[in-house]
C-alpha cells in the first residue's frame, strides 16, 4: 500500500508570494491533517479535513488555508508568505471511524521563504 | 490545556547501551491517547505506538518497550541494546478523547534527539 505522498518535496518562494502544497493520503484514508514543523516551535497542528469538511483548526492566521477533494486528496495554501513561514509542512492521514487511529505521515514539503 | 513535555533535548549513547526517553503529559480529559513517533533524517514521522488512557499495561515490541503510568502522567520509551539505526528524533504526542476530540489534532512534545554512536 502506498504511503502518504506530498508534493513538492522542496519549494523556494519569495516573501509576499503564495504557495500551494499537495497531499495524497493512503488509499482508504478519509482524514487528512496538516502540521508545521519549525526548530523553534516544533510540530504544530494546522488543520484537519474529513470528507471534504474542515473538522478542526489550529492557531494559525487566516493566510493558512486548506481544502480536501472528494478523492480525499488535500491541498494547503499559504498566501502573502512571510520569512517565518519557512518550515517543514507535514501531511498525515488516518483511517475513517472513531477512536483516534494513528496518523500516518508523509515525507513533508520543505518550504523556504526568502 | 493539553501539554507534552520531553525534558531531554538530546541524548547520546554508545551502541548496545539501553536508553530511556521521558515523556510527561498534562490533560484534563479522562479519555485520551498517547503516541510515540520517530523522525529519521528523511523527515517522515514514523508511528511507533498508541496507548489509550484506560490501558496502563506496559508494552514490549522487540527492543522497544513503553511504560505508561497515569499516576505520574508519564509515558516513557526504552530502547534496549541501542543500534546506530535508532538515531533519530523521537516525539511523544497526546490527543484528545474520543468524544469531541479530533483524530488528527495531536499535541507534540519538542522531541528528543537520540544519537547512537558505534
């Protein structure tokens, strides 16, 4: 079974630009979550989608948004990039149903904002 | 508020030594889940174990073992006879309970970087 796939692996953008990151979950997984990882703040939850609906959102500004498609693939968008947005962005998927099934993470997209 | 503390920032051991990674958590939920993840240099977080708050039984999987103690709010992870391939950053994480909690919202500790030298 293929794992969680994130594209692209690396991205370099300029301050003020916007960026879209993509995530394909494990086949059959309908829940997708996004996390930001930085050396200073560690791993922080961005948002979670289930059946195309945002189920939960972390404490990030409105510049960070996401969506999920009917095939469970997800994208996250960051507009008006700031230097502090440089981070590893990790996507994770989990199987449907109740009970906190474990998250399975992708390799991440490393975003550098210059 | 929920919180996970991994007091050990970095640990360095020599191969074949045993090593314990500490994790202390705070939550007001009566039902919750605890996790350990491993992050090798490639960046992917690899799931190791999940424990729910009603299951205090210790678990052993090969060289890995976990000790969950609700009385001290700790969920420690021990690697026996460490190997160079165990070198990675290890994260402890907490999620809210079944009811009203989100599956995908984990609270992570800052991680412990383990270096195993040959």
